[in-house]
C-alpha cells in the first residue's frame, strides 16, 4: 500500500490557519490605527475652524461631531495662541474594534483667528 503525501495539505492548512489569522488581525489593527489618526486630525482641524470664528464651545462641539460615539474621546482642548486658534483632539487607539482600547493618539489643528460678523 502506497501512502506518500496523502493528507499533507490538510495538516499544513491546519498548521497555517493560526498564523494567517494573526496576520489578518495585525493588518486590521494597522488599519484601525491609521483611521484613528485620520479621524483625530480631521476633528481637530474642524474644531479649530469652528473655534476661530465662534469660540471654545463651538470648538468642542465641532470636535465631538466629527468623531463617532464608539471612539473614546475626552473633550477637545481649545484655545487661542496669538493669532492662531488651536485645537487638540485625543482618541483612544482601539484593539481590533473601537471600544477596546490600549493607548491614545493626538490630533492637532490650527486656524487663523477671525472676528465674527455682527
């Protein structure tokens, strides 16, 4: 009876599945981290623009508006620095999905101060 390599593919597949799943999870985590950076930067830019025209309350509201509820975010730090209005948004970095977090990243934005038309 000749057995040869019969069943070898099944054994290799079972051995490689955990490695493939770890690779997929690592790639997904990189995607989430990149998305978090993008969200934080956009929210900070929008908050700075709103704050430059309407003040601190509008800055914080604009930052919150551009971040989904699943993302953990303390209130944005907003304030004028000379002729530039600055906003800083801090987001928690998710592990595999938003809500399970292990660190934080900052997004900063600035806009030229404007006077509100009356």
